[in-house]
C-alpha cells in the first residue's frame, strides 16, 4: 500500500464483488418487498433510505480506503470495526426490514410469519441480553486476544470478522432502536440502561489498548509498512478511538432514541403511562380509604370526587401557609 494520505485514501478503491453483490441483493430485495406491500406499509420512506444507506455504507467500508488500509494501520482497522458494528447496523435496524418482509406477504402467510418472528427461539436470538452478551464477547474477543494475529496469518478471517461485526451490531441494536414485531420488545427506560451497559466493553478495550506497554499484536505489526506510525502509537490511537468514538456513537444512538420518545406521544405513553396510572390509582385509593392493592377504576365518579377533594385540600393548605404563597 502507498503511504496513507488523503489522495491515496480517496483513490484506494476495489470492486469487492462479493460484498457488492450482497449489498445490491439486500437493498434491491428490500425495495422490491416494500413496493409490493406499499398499500399497507407502515414503514416510512426515510426508513427505506436508511436501510439502503446502510447497505451502501457497508460496501464503502470494505471497498474504499477504509478496508484497504485496515490491515496496514491498526487505527484504520478500528475505524472499520466501529463502522461495521455500530453505524451500519443502526442504519439497517432503522429500516425495519422485518416489518417490510412481513407486510409484503399475503394475509395468511403474514400471520404465520408473525408467529415465527414472535416464537421462543427467535425471541431468544433477538433478546436484548443476547445482543449485549454477543457484543461484549466480540469486542473483547477480537481486540484483547490473539485474534488479530490469526487474522494476519489467515486473510479469510477478516471477511468472517466483518460478517460477524455486522450481525452482532444488528442483534444489539434491533431491540434497542427497532420497533419491530419481535418477542422481546424492551421498555424505553430499559433500553437507555442497556445503552449505558453497552459502553462498558468499549471502555474496557479502549483503556487496555491505551495503556499497553508491549505490542499486543506482534504478527500483525510485523507487516507494518515503513511509513506507518510506531506499533505502540498505532495501538494507542486505536484504543483512543474505541474509547472515545465507540462510547460517543453509543451515546449518540441513546440520545436519538430519547429524542424519538420525547417527540412521539405513543412512545411517551408507553414509557410513562402504566407508571403514572399506578401512582394515580394509589393516591385515589388512599383518599377514599380503600386498599391500594385493590383495582380501583381511576375514571369512576368516586375516583373523580376523591381527586377533586384532594386538590381542594391541597389548595386550602397552600393558602393557609404564608411561606408557600408566591
């Protein structure tokens, strides 16, 4: 490879026919299925753009200078990792491909397909815990073991790694960002917590690589070109990228989810509705002297009268306390 510069980076392209065929198949199949089910489609156009963009970015990652320099400079390999396990899967998940496939089917086959998607085996595969555990194992296993050296000796492992990264990222973000009809549909508060937990392996790997005092990948670094930075400098740079950019991308995705919840009445209701109803029922039950454990209809006349009495009492208490007056 020529020395890394903006010119050589932009000019380093290869066809990558296998990846190109896969990406065209995914994007083309998605578009055909969405057009087939467009009359009853609930998938917005921006989601289709997101999925096609994810397919395009996947090919760009492996065919451009990112993939070309990934085995020459370790920090570029880290850039490839972050794109394949975070950015590409997020774009694919936001496209709601499962929903597109289901809505393209006739009514009879669609009902059977929905049962399959909601089945226990598929539910285990798409459970948030499965994605989180797999993500942790992949991130740590490919960076803090001898995997990189093995990949340097066996080039086919790089292709396997790329497939593994995209699949792992998809399984991680499917239950966190997707609104697909899967069995394990986590609540939004739990999703925020899972985003925070998912930052842990990024942080661990980043810190370990940043603090490395010996070359952790001697076989891979043996092929280091002469123009590349020193091995430890390369490793430290990659560690900084994993820590800062990895956690930053995860936080960016969490903030995006937060914004989508804040701007969607149905999502807000799903996140807070049950909790607010439970609080309201408990307060009303206490006001009427009923057992809070009983199922009291919050819309009954008794509940409304009790709620109004409570508001009147609070207003009277506030008026009687001069310190509480504005």
